[in-house]
C-alpha cells in the first residue's frame, strides 16, 4: 500500500471511530467498557414482600453483566431513614435509583434534588409531583377497585368494614383507598374508618383487635399493605372469629396465601414485585445505555391479580419459580 493510500485508510478509520463514539450515551458506563453501572433499588419498609422484588433485581443483574445492584431496605419504615439511604447512595456515585417514596408529598423537594444528581425512578408507590423520570409498578387506583370487587363479592348483603394500612401518606395507600371507595359507591358496604400502624406489625395486629372489640358487628376487615393481611388473620383467629369476619387484603405473604387457601381470607390482590425489581433495573440500564424508550411515557404499569381459594396453588407454583425454590 502506498503512503498516501495508508494515510487515507487511517483517516477513514479515525472518522469511523469518532462516529461510533457519538452513539454512546454519556449518562453512564456502556456495555463492554469494563466499568459497571451502579443501580440501586430502595424499598419503603422491611416487609417480606420485598424479598420477591429482590429476586427480580438479582435476575436482572444476571442478565446484564455490566450492572451492579445495591438493594436497600429502610428498617424503620420512616421517611427520614429512607432519605439517609438516598443521600448515602448519592455520595457513592450511584448511576440510577429506583425508590418507593414513603411520604411523597413531603419528600418532593428532596426527590427533586436526587433527580438532579442521578437517574431517579419510582416503583411501587409514585411521587408524581417530583422530577422522577418514570414510575414502574401497580396502578393502585385500579388495584383498589379490584379489592372493592372482592369486598362486594365477600359481602353480597353489605355490612361495615374497617381498613388497615401503614400510613395514608404513601401514594399507593391513598390510591388503593380511593379505588376501594370508588368501587363501593352505591353498595351496602359501609367503610367505618382507616387505622394506621406506621409499619409496626404488633401495632397493626392491635389495631385489628381493638376494632373487633369496639365494633362487634364489623363484617369485613381490609388490609392495604402486605403485612396487614397476616396481622388481620392472627387477630381474627385469636378472637375466635375465624370465618365469621370476611378478610380482603393485598399481596402474597406466606400467611396471607395460607389464609386464602384455608378459606379464612376471602381473597387478596397481588401485585408483581418480582417485575418491579426486574423491570426497574433492566429499564434503568437500557435508558442509561441510550435507549430512551425504556422509560418513555412516565409510567410502566405492572398488572395485578385477584387470588381466591381456587387460584392459590397455581399462583404459589409461579411465585416459587421466581424465587428459585
């Protein structure tokens, strides 16, 4: 090859490399660079519900060799501890965070600060007024409507019900309550009130025990968060009212599914926390790699399922497969 031909070939190669380089996204490390994307998944409490989400994040990390996942759980279920976790992640130079905000109304300014320093998305419970890029999780109003349908089916003649949840500050709790009220409008079911427990399981069960004493004619008990189902079930059994008071709840804790299988819980609306975890990590990685469609639209809804006695075995088999059991 002549000298001028060699120079032309070298110039063409350089142009090609420059063009290829323009296709890379500056938001985070690219596949094949040897540097891993550091992505975090932060829950809102220490419920075993998050074990399923963790399995989803782990499977995503296996499929994405350039991703390292930091899974964080605020043990107290308090907003202050959650914010400390987020601050710690920022200090460590995290590339993206998926969080279930505990108190979105009062955390908005802080979440905006986080969004200004890294990719921020919400999962499980949204913070729609914040600058988060996307929400991945349940349509909680629709989930509340599904719970309302179960309540009406369990109480065809109506009756008084009490609702239980960790806190009504969380958007998912507000939305589920709104969906239930929407579905029960015009029915003979009367909502007495909502009792909160700040994610304290002992207090959650005590709330149910107090309700059974104060309202001996209560016909139904409804748990909006995952641990509320087992708390209601334990209180009802201890009070000798198993099978007498109808129970409707959310999620798939072992005791909840056992209660549904035994007929002591009428039904539970299950989310798909495995998908929360897997999609959050996968979509953040794709977004940071340049695929802006991965988090497009601001919401990625994961559908719910209503599980009654006849559906428990099939659902458990699917869940065990996700958990590698």
